[in-house]
């Protein structure tokens, strides 16, 4: 029996992953169906404010310094080949196609996603979700659907803000600090950035929105069913799992979406 113990552990782990994947998929589509029910608009607007508007400060701060670092590194790399005129296109394409959607999703996960998982988890262990079911209120429609729809709206908008502020940060580094001609910087952006690049970045943002909202809501919603803990500790572990799993899935899905779009 000891000979087959490693295979037993691997098999049990794979089965648990498949079980959670199936449950998460059903959870997502059940919540998406509830988006189109009545009286969802007001809840969705409130979540857009919480997920989107309240995240804009940290998004702008991170994007500014990301763009400045990109501008600095790109200039010193390209000047060795006499191609410093391409700094603008390198900064903008890096932000629009890759760093903008990914870093925006990770920052929202850290700020809003963790709070969503903790809030729903507390509602679960304090039996507030059971009370909703007793009053014949669908918990998915009341708690999950507004957050998913708000994430789908907020992520692309915040990604656009991240891209614009990041490009401005690259301008500060390359033009303001290193002396690159400002017209050359902007002309390279206009020449090499096309609409398909922007669309690809927004597609990634929508995919990340669905992943983050689903994972965070799922972890909080089923916090009471965790096998490793219970009560308040289960909420803490569910919140940690939500953030870690969301960040991992963001990076994995980023590769998958990029390979499909290229």
C-alpha cells in the first residue's frame, strides 16, 4: 500500500481541483444568468464605485511609476543601438498589451478582491446568506452578480487609466529626465500602436475581471465548507486563497489569451 501512496495523493489532489473547477464554472454561469434580472442596476453601480472608483488612486500611482521605470530602462537599452526614438512605442505597447491589464487586475485583486472574499465569507459564517435564502432572496443575485458585472465594467476602464498614466510616466522619464525629443516620443506611439493592440488589452482585462470576481466570490461564498479550518479562521484562509489563486490564474490566463490573440 505504501507503494501506491504517492499516486493516491496525486489522484486525490487532481480530483479536488476538478471538483472545484466544475463547481466554480457552475457558480459563474449561475451568477451571470442573474445579472439580467430586475433591480440589479443600483447594486451594480454601488459595486462599480467600490471596485472601480475607489481603486483609481492606487492604479494611478502604480501606473505612473511603472511607466517611469519602463521609460528609463527602455531608453538606456535602446540608446546603445541608436534606436532611442522607439522608446515611446516600446513603453506604450508594453503597457497596453501586457503590463496594463495584468498589473491592474493584480492591484484590484489586492484591494477589492480580498475585501469581497472576506465580506461574503463573514456573511456566510454569520448565517446572513442562510437568512437571505429563508426570505426567498437568491444570494447569487443579491451578492455575486452585481460584483461580477461591476468587475466587467471596472477592469477595462481602470486598464485604460493605467495605460494613459503609464505612457505619461514614460514621457516624464524619457523626455523630462533623459532629454529625448517629445515629438519623437509621441510620433513613435502614433506610428506603432494600432487599434487591435488596444482591443487585445481590453479583452485581457475582461477575462481577468471574470476570473477575479468569480474566484473571490466563490472562496467567500463557500468559506464554511473548507476542510482545513472553520469560523473566523476559515474566512481568513478563504481571503488568502482568493488573492493567491486569482493572481496565479491572472498570469496563467494571460499566457493563454496572449497565445490565442497573437
